[in-house]
C-alpha cells in the first residue's frame, strides 16, 4: 500500500513536472525567485490578508494573479536558494530556460544590466500603466542603470535599530514622550553605551560581527554618507575609502567593540538570539526582521517584551542609511513572444498595485502613495521608521558590488576580531576594493 | 605472576582504548544529535535558542512540510537516477582502466598513467566554466546526462583499482592464460571477484558524492522539474533560513541524509572491509 502511495505520488509529481516543462502556453509567465517555497501552507490561498512573511505574501499574490487576471496569463513559479540565486539565474541564459520575471537586488542589477542581459522596461511600464512617478527617489534610482529603467522596485530594505524599550528605560535612555533616546554624535554614542552597560550590565549593541552579513560595514557606509562622502567614486571606477571621514566612522565602530559595548562573538542568529533573550538593548539589523521580532515580543515567550524600531540615528550631520531593494526584472530572451511579454508586464503591474501587501513583510514600500496611506501607517511599527524611506542610500550601481561588499567585510571585521587599527583596515579595504573594481568592464 | 600482570596491563590498555573510542564516538555524534533535535523543534523556538539536545517543544511540522511538497519524490528520483548511473559508470571505467594500467602493455602506458594521476591535482572548480559551456553548446543542460557525464572519469577511482589489480597474484592470471582465456574473460572471471571489497568501497563513496553533489546540479539543472534533492531542498528555504527557519533547514539536512545513512547501515561491513583494506596497503 505504501509502495502504491509512493508510486502514485511519483507519477503525480512527474506529471506535474511534465506540465511545468512542456505545457507552456503563450501567456505563461516563468517566474524565478528566492524567498522560499510555501506551497504546503499557501498553495491554494488567494486571500492575501491570510498570508504572512515574504514567502507567504508573494505566493498568495501569485495565486491571486493566476485566479483573477483577465488575459489568461498563468505564472509558473520556480524557487531557488537565496545564496546561490544569481549563479542559477546566470546559468539559465545558457541552459535555455530564461525566466520571464525574476527577483533581483538593486546591488546586483548592474552586473546584468551592463552586460545587456535585462530588458529595458520604461516603454513596457507605460503600456502596462505602471506609474514610475509614484516611486520614492531612492527606489527609482535603484531600478535604473545608466539612465535606463530595468526593474520594478518592490521595496527598500534598510538598516534599522531594533530596540528593547524595557532595557532602554532601565538605562535611562527614554525621552519624556516615551520614544527611545538615541545618540547624535560619536561621543554621545559611546557615553550612552557606557551608561547603558553600567545601569543594565548588558551589551548596548547586538550585531552580527562574525560572518558574511556585514552589518557593521552597512553601518560604516551609512556613517560615510552621513558625512557627505561615498565609498566609491561617482563613476564607480575607484574606491574612496582611505579618507578622514572613513577613519572617523571606522573609529566609532572600533570604539563600540573596544569599550565592550557589543559582543564580538555573535554571528547573525546569535545576535538575534541575544536581542530576543534580553541580552542587548539595540539590535542592528534590517527591515526584514521587524515582523518576526514583533511576533516574538507579542508571544510572551521571549525576554524581549517591549519592542520598538528606530531609524539609524544621524551621528554625523546628514540623515542617511544603507538600503538595498528587491526588484522585479525581465531577463532578456530573444525567444520571448509579445504575448509572453504582455503577460509578464501584467504580472508586474499586479505586483505593483499590491505593493502595500509586500510592505507587510517589514520592508518599506517604494510607492509614495502607499507610504502616505493610513493602512501603511496602521501596520505595526512602520511609523517609527517611515523616514528611512527618505534617508535610504545605496552604493553607486557598479558591477561586482557584492564582491566589493564581501571584500570590505573581510577587512573590516579584522578591527575587532584581530585588533587591527582602523587606518590599516581602511588601507586594506581600499586595495581590495580597487582590485575588484579594476576587473569591471 | 608476570603473565597475570601482562594480562592486567592488556586489559587496562583495552579498557582505555574502549573508553577513548566511546568518548570520540560520542563527540562525533553530538553534532548529528543536535541537528536531529533542532529538526524536531518549531522554528520560532529556535530563533530564541538553539541549545539543548532534547527537542522540547516537539514538532514533526518541519518534516511534514517537506513530505507534503509534490516535487520532493521527483527530486528524490532524479538524485537516485544520477547517483546510481554515476556509480555504475565510475565502477565500469575505473575497474577496466585500472586493469589496463595494472596488467596490460600498450604504447604510452606510463605517460597516460601520469596524465591520469595529474587529474587528481586539478580542482573541480577550475574546470567548471569550460564544462558548463561545453554542455551548453551540446544542449544537454537540464538532462540526466549532464548531471552524470562530467563525473564519471574519476582519477582516484582508476588509481585505486590500478593499485588493487597490481596486488592480485600474477599466477592466477597466468593459469588462465594457459587456458587461452581472453583479457576480457581474465578481467571478468579472475580479476573482478577478489576486487569486490574495493569496488564496493569505491561505489559507495561515488554514490555518496553523487547524492550530496550541489554545485554542478545547481547550475546545470536550472529547471525545478530537474532539480536533484539537494538543490530542491535548498530552493524551498526562505531568506535568512539559518535564523528564521532553522528547524526546516535541519529537517532538510536529515531528510536528504537518510538514504545515505540507510546505505551505510546496509553496506557497513563492506565499507569497513574496504577502508581496512586501503589501510593495509
């Protein structure tokens, strides 16, 4: 009986796969993305209000489009692992199954756009009725490469300060209006941290400090932009890391660890655990964590009970913070028919129309009409970090931006992992990044 | 008296070795037990703490979610086809080539053997791009052939079988030659039977390698209906799964490892014999 069940399922799966591979009609949209597979939970759900999390919301939006679109389009989703996603997407250009719509980070887009692997979308958006004037400037900039629009921006995911208000209250770092008191200068950052440590006996900051997520590099970049300088030259051809501003920003981060205000031993999950278990006052992490931490605080099972979110504070004058975007692109494919292009654009339009739903993940909406809407303001904590959408800043759109980022992490982490001096670290970063940029076409 | 003392010393050594073996076995088992324990805990719980070897609170949800996916049997089938095909091909090529290098005389034998050995020094990643382009030109990506073919020429397998066949007594072969047996007959009837432990070891290691392979299937099988189980299970993970979906990740790891564990349990005797044989040489 068990064998029969297994064989039946195998046959069913083979049939499903067969239909996946060969039953493509003119209006099929092959959709490649990460965010995971939630078919078991949301496979037939079309009510978006019932979906939660990145995976749930995009799955249900896809189901809803398939159920409701009037042009007979059918989106066929294929998921790929986040870490290896771009390798797999690149491979599809040779293996022959180029997706019609794919997810792409803004930080990666130049790699594809500058090699002419993406379809320009300005005309298509006009035809489909997607209003690009509604996008916040930072998001629209992310979707452009050399003045050409290649993507539908879908969110801004930026760095935030996630705050344990109970610990901040205990440390006396809460304003009279109940908002969290955050520093406005490097000196204040350290003095507040010391005050926090003295009053609570805990770490002021929890941040991933060991692995490749590079939270402190993102913070350092934010501090650079806050001083009005960039990490790369405007044309993206050289690094501009070895500067007095970079040293000032790196010096502050070195002091955070040097003064014992942050635990050097935490990796990404470790930093989250420390925050949820009430071992640190502030977790430095992105927008993507908001709903999870909110749910943990509400569950009553975590030591974190009173959770709030804050924009990364302005330490050096200008309000700027690191941000990236999830975007939807149409990889170039000479074999794509006009009907398939129309179907893909209709799907993009549908996603854009439902941008609010995506902002329920914790990411910031890229549409000014959504950010200003009462329903967005009603989402938990969104009002606490809405300004991040205006402060969002990204590196210039250069090829190998991920390579640049990874090289910076390796050198930067040496400040607290091996005790390297900030000046030496910056020199090493300058060399590493220049070497990577020199490989760009 | 001295015999009794010797017996006592031997017992002490045996006991020490036994205790050391148990300690190492336990140390070796700890990460595996931890992985299994985490796979049986809810993801939300693991976000707060990953410590502890007892899965409380307990859930099968992470496994149920894998088993509910309609594509999982298909991915398992692909992995099975690829692993079995690769194992059979590696055994056939390694044993015949090994026999030729060990026993036959042919022009440039030594040079060819050196070239084959040099293959051991070429890292897999170094040939990835040419291999990928070659299979793309042939239009073979997203097929079983593309998943199997690049992995069937295994220098270590040829080397292992060459060394093994060299150790088989010459007299056995000479007796067969007196009876006018062909090389094929000698290979099949005289050389292969004693090489079963070596072939079993090579076959098992090849199967395990093929089953666990990730990078090549990731870029060659880019259609979801052609994913192997390793690529497929990775594809269902959400972003930041290592913190937000750790239980699911661990369940995937356990699930994907099960066939290998079963294989090991069934063929344990051969693996131990094979490794011991290798150590003996």
